């Protein structure tokens, strides 16, 4: 009896060990998918993070390029200060042309003094009038015409300036108004100067 029992015990031991090994193998197989899944999920998260970083870098580069493009455009846009100043100068020159200005007054007085010095008291009356007054008035009219011409040219340049500047940028209305005023005064002053210089307007009185 003892012998049979030993045999049975000896026969059952290998079966128990095989069953234990099978249980361990199944447990390891059950753990392996979980362990293999973790690196796959980690790799997916790393790829998503890398794509997000690349997208942020592309957006930053796009913003930098847009800023660089906007800065030169802002630098090229004129402020209009020069055009406004030119319009005001044109109007001022037009006003001066109507009176001749202090330069015209001084030039007329100088020419009158020259006429008095170069004309003898025994000269004919018509010659004295022309030398003393006529030449002086002509000198004043000449300077008035120069101021009028300067006003006219300055106003034209101011009005034509936007055509050579930034396309699509309109000129301020007040600049146009003042420039047109300068041109108008320049035309009037130039016309009066020509009429006065040619003695068609306010000519010398007759000596007879």
C-alpha cells in the first residue's frame, strides 16, 4: 500500500508542476499586451506633441513675416506734412505777389534813386518821369511777377505730388484747397505784373 501511494504521489507531482507553469505563462501573456500597449500610446502622444510644436513654430514664423512686411509699408507711407507746408507757401507767395513784397519795394526805391542820379535836371520831362518813376514801377512789377510765378509752380507741384507717391493714398482736402488758392493768387498776381510791366495797367502819365 505504501508503495502505491508513493507511486501515485510521484505520478501526480509532474502534473501539478505543469499546471503551475501553464498558469504563469497565461499570466505573463495577459500582462504582455498591457506592457506593449503602453509604449504605443506613449509614441502616439510624442508624435502629437511634436506636431503641435511644429504648428506653433510655423505660426510664429508667419507672424514674424507679417510684421516684417507691415513695417516697411508703414515706413513708406508719407505723413503729408511736406505737401501741407508747400500748399501754405504757395498761398503766401501768391499774396506777396499782389503787393510785390518788401523786396519789390526796396528794388523799386533803389531803381528810383538810380534814375535820379543818372538823369540831369535839364533832361526832358518825359525822360525824367521814365527814369525816376517808370523804371522803379517796372522793377516792382518784375518782382511781383517772380513771386506770382513761384506761387503758381509751388501749387502745381503740391497738387501733382500724390501721383508720384504711394498709390491709392488720397491727398488731404485742406491741402488741395490751400494749393488751389496759391495757384489762383499766383495766376492773378502774374497777370497783374505783366499788365503793369507793359504799361497796359496804370501806365506812366503823359508829359505833354
